[in-house]
C-alpha cells in the first residue's frame, strides 16, 4: 500500500506546523494509534535524488492519542529554495516484543512561497 499524498504550502522565512493524528485503520471505525514505542523521521528536498535533505521536526504531542506535529522554524525556512520540493514522513514501530518495522505514512509536495521581506 502506498502512502497517502498531502501537499503543504509554507512561506519562506516563517514558522509553520502541521498537527496530524495517526490512526490504526483507514476505515470508518479507525482508532488513534498508540505511539509509545514509535519514532518518526521526516525530510524534504528539491527532488528525491538531490542532496542535501532538510529535516522537518516531528514531535509526538500525545502518544496514546496518536497526535504528532511536523514543524520548521523561521531560520530553517528562510534558507529553503522557493518552489516545489518533495517530502515524506516515515514511522518506525519499535515495540519491544516485535522487530522494528519502518513505514512511509505520508508523502507529497511542499510549495515554498518566496519571502520579500528579509
């Protein structure tokens, strides 16, 4: 199964964040995932084959409610190239009873709008 696509628009030189709830199932009876033993990694870059990548911070806001926040500060976004970039969010399940499993759970394009005031 491929990861869902979600496109984001940010303003160069500004703080931004996006709160997400991770669910166990995509059906109508979906429940919030327990993220207690879970880690996340999120990166963006102009194209998937270009380095370097820019980190997007992932903070677990409420592990038992499945709530996370993606964010970047103004200092980070000020150095981004304007235009479209790609990103993805990966989740690694680290339950002590099972081997680690990494899943891509979200991907898309980040449109960086240029900053005129510097």
